[in-house]
C-alpha cells in the first residue's frame, strides 16, 4: 500500500492518491458506481477479504467518500452509498477505463462501458480548454507548477 502522506511533495495528484491510491479503495468506488452498496455485495463483486473490506470501507467513510447508513435493525446492517465527493470520482474511474481500453485492449473487447442513463449513449471523459473551450489532446497539454 502506498503511504498516506507524501512529505515534501506539494502535488495535487499525490494529495488525491492519499485518499484513493490504494487499489482496493478505487475498486470499491467502482463497484459502488455500478450500484453495489452492501458489505456482502462488495465481497461478492470484488472477491475481497472481509477484514480488508472492513478497513477500506471505514477509511472511505472517514474521508467522506462513502456514508455508513443502517438499513436493518436486528442485526444492525449497513449500506455504503457514495457521497457527492465519492460520485465525483466517476470521472477518474471512467478516464482510467478509457485509458485501459486504449492502451491495454482485450481481444474480446472491454468488459464494461459507461453509458448515459438518459439516452444510453457512450460516456467519454475528454480534456477541454477552460479558455477557448476547445477539446484538447494529451500531446497538447503541459502540466506546470503555478505556485
């Protein structure tokens, strides 16, 4: 697992990785985006050990990415829906899916596709310029330090 802090690094990517950089955390978020909310659903969907899932869910709740909401009293059981902060990770998850489809293609094609609920169209993450509003490609991007 990556360290949770990156001493001496002033980096927005490192700060994000402190939250979602551990592989199970992002896969849990992906499963939640697919509609999984309950502990047993996550274990079945991910084939993850219960102790690891317990730890990662607690951390995601602590960070405000998921909520812990009771859905049953006897015994007490919980659902773990995404918060707005967690749902906002859909952009990153879809971007990583697209990257994998382009750079690590499977012979039989991708196993999942992001679709627009309103029309069933394919959802794509694209880069766009905030000044001229034009679509930008990776080779046209420079990441610069601004402070």
